[in-house]
C-alpha cells in the first residue's frame, strides 16, 4: 500500500469559535495525538482531506502528515475518527493517531461482498449486518477492503466472522459470532383476491 501525504497546519486557537471560523474558510479543525507525542490541534484543507479519503481506505486512511509550520511534528498517522454534522453530513472534525510503520495497528476496513448469490436467484432477501471488519496488521499491509464471497449462500444461510479467512499478516479482531450477512426468505404478500376469499369464507361460516 502506498502511503498518501497530507499537508496540515498547527493551530494555536482552540474552542468552538475558532473551529467555526476554520470551517467557514474551507478548513477542518482536527487534532493529532498518540505515540508518546503531545496532542496538537491542526487544521486540514477540506478538499485535500476528501481526496485522501477517496484514495482507497476512506475514513481510516493511513497518511504521512506534514505539519507545514511545525515540521518536527510531521510523521505517519492513521485517521482514527471523523465526525459529521448530524443533519448536513459534512465533516466537522477529525482525529489523527500517530503510528510507527514497523508496528502493527488496529483499524477498520470495509467489507465488500462478491459473487452471484444463489439465494438471491431463488428470491431471497440479503441482510448485510456487518459492513466493516476490525483488523490488526502492519500499517503498509492494510488492505483497502475485505472481500467476502457469497456465491454459495442460499435462502436461510448465515455467514459469520468465524467463516472468514484472513490473508497472511492480517489478524481479524471482530468477534467471531458476529453475522456478516444473512439471506432471508422472501415475504409472502397475499393478493386482494386471496383476502376477499378469506373474508367470504368467514362470512359463510358465520351464517352457517
């Protein structure tokens, strides 16, 4: 995996007011912390941040953070948390965790379902209950996604985390008993004709 570079700026002002002003000018207030270093408030350009998230790992991307006005704070980090506005859904804050490229990290990767599911051909209804998988691995070996083959699943089938096989160097941390996907039987909807017949049968029994 190729690590992406993200340029940020250390900021001195903290609090609601300064954070709001940063968002107005097109920046995202954020903080970088961990690995024995001090917690440092930073600002990130919104467009640059979206480009990073679109590079493969989404909101858990690994980046080389370059602090332009304090280069001694630069180094590799993982996006640990992204907060969205509850209504407008735009990003309002982000957390970066400092890491070492030679030490394993714990992170989340998206689950991608692949294959033409037998159960869907039979009329089944898919219910994907788990969309991310928590894993532990070296930063540069973090996969962009975890592919799950659902080809053989039929109506009534359940696929659990315990059924997954991780690539070499990847350790799955998500609880084994969690369900990844279930294929439910289709709901049977009675037609108006069937409903009328039931009513008529009920009336006939009442009269009898």
